[in-house]
């Protein structure tokens, strides 16, 4: 419904690149340039300053961007409202999640949701909580599932369960027969860590410090960015680690890994993040309700 020139302008303004905007819209750069030229002629003013190998918005461009976002948002809302009146549940669903949630908790939830609503096309983006929250606030994502709370006035953050992190090791590891472990018990053993910057690493390091253990004291053999890779290395008996119990449920069932609770328990909240604004599409509302119930079932 929205003017194509406005859509192209919005993409260029967001990317500050004609080439990237063209890629996002599946248009050639000359076609993008032509649409911007037409819009500038329509307003009789320049919307972008071009120079030094980069582009920036002019004051008129800043104003145009503000209105473009409102107009495009209203256009999308109109499409959704009309579809909902005809009983359709269709469209895109842009979901953001951290690595552990994306790999181990969300696939069955997205799969079952798709079975119920086959006309909804879900796309999953993996990022940290801050990136996901900011992307929802700027309407680049519809909903997020994160391992912490996120505070921003335009967003609703709803706690819906707990994820417990436990010590994992192979059945032959010296720690395997323990009923529970305190942080200091890890100091005498090789440790396999998640990479710096991951949510699991941050939570683990904070927990260790709270227990009087400097993370630098651990005999860390390697740092891995993939939970699957970490599970595989730990299963060889090379060392122990701390991981989400949800991420090792299959390995525990197969007997290749043991999970041992920490003392005191180490847990983190699971939360759904979505726009607080009055209008939310039926797709977003349906997914939030569906995911809320599934996450609570998984965490009980």
C-alpha cells in the first residue's frame, strides 16, 4: 500500500548505503538511485548529502524519515488488520534469541507453531539480549526470547521461566559421582569455557565471583562459541564445564554427559520481549501466548 519511493527512501536512510538498500529490497543500485531522485524531485529538496564516500541525511531527510516510519508502520498495520478481519493468520514473524535458546529451546516451539499456522513464515536471528531488545524497539524484530530481563520503556519484558546452569562432565570424570558441587570444587580440574561475550559466560563468571572464585583461577583449556562443540569436547573427558541443563538434555539421556547441580543453584530468568505499543499483530500475540506456555512447560 505504501509509496514505493518511500519504502526505498526508508531502506537507504536505515542502511545509509544505496548498495545495501538495494540488496535488502532486491533492487539494482541504479533503480534505488532513480527512486530517491524521484522523491527528491517530489519534495524539491535533497534528502541525502553525498560526499567523501558516504551519505548522510539532510535536515529534510531526517524529517522525511520520521514520517516515513509512521506511514510505513500504518500501512503494515492496515494490511494486518484487513487480513485478521478475513480470518487469515499469515505473514512474517521475526524472532530473536540467544545462542543457547536458539539451538535448544526454540526449534521445537517454532516447529509446533508453524504446524498450527503454516501461513506464518518465521525467521530466527541469533544475538545477545541487548541487540535483540534494540532490534525489537526499532521494529527490526517482532519478539525476542532472552536469558535475562531487558528494560526499555517501549518494550514489554515478561519473565516466563528459569534456566538452570549446572556442571557438566563425562561419566568417567572424577566429579561425575557428586550429588552437587560448590564453585571451589572446579579449581582442581581442567575447564572448558564459553567464549567471552556470551550470556552463559557472563552469568558463569558473575556466579563464580559471588562464590569467591576468580574465573582466572580456573584451569581453562579452551573457549568455545558453540554449545554443541562444548558438549562434544566435554564428552571426551578432556574437562568439565558449566552449561544450561537444557543444552545437554539429549547427551544426558544418551549417557554421554552428566549434569551436576551447583551449590547454591545457578539459575537465570527466561523472558519474552515484545513491543509495549497498543497495536500488535495477531501473529505476534499468538506467538507470545504460545511460546509463554511452552517455555513454562519446559522449565517445570
